[in-house]
C-alpha cells in the first residue's frame, strides 16, 4: 500500500482497528505473548469488519482508491470495481497488525 492509498484509508483503518476494543486488546496481547509471527489468530476476526468498511467507503473515496490502484496495475479481465476495492482488505489488516504491534510494545499495564 503506497502513501496515497494509506491516506485514503487512514480513517477506515482506525475505525476497523477499534470497532471492538476487546478484540483490539486481544490482538495486542497475542503479539506481546507470541512475538513476531506471520499470522495471529485474532487478526482473522477483523476480516468481516474490514470488508464491510471497504464497501461502505464514500463514492469519492472509492474512486480515489480505484484511481491509485489503476496507476500501478493493468486491470485484469473480470475484475470489477468491487473486487478491486475488496482486494485492499488484506492490506488493511496488515496495517492493523502493524499498529497493534507498535501499541503492544508501548502498553505498560497488562
């Protein structure tokens, strides 16, 4: 995800990360307890909220996101705008995990 895409999605990432305070806390806890891993079990619980939030983007935000995507990719046959927008879900979740990692190592009172 480049800077422009992060800028478009920054509010969405924050909303999804904190849509469930308990889940956010548990993700941080898994990161703290398990150290670096390529996958944390709690991160999959953000999937549905991420997809819902991506589909709820305003039309100007969707168009800006699609514009950024098309700058870097040739549009494969059969890829609809919806499929392109949903392709950002794993990137959003990776960013949530990155932020949770930073937050986990800043947390003082477990």
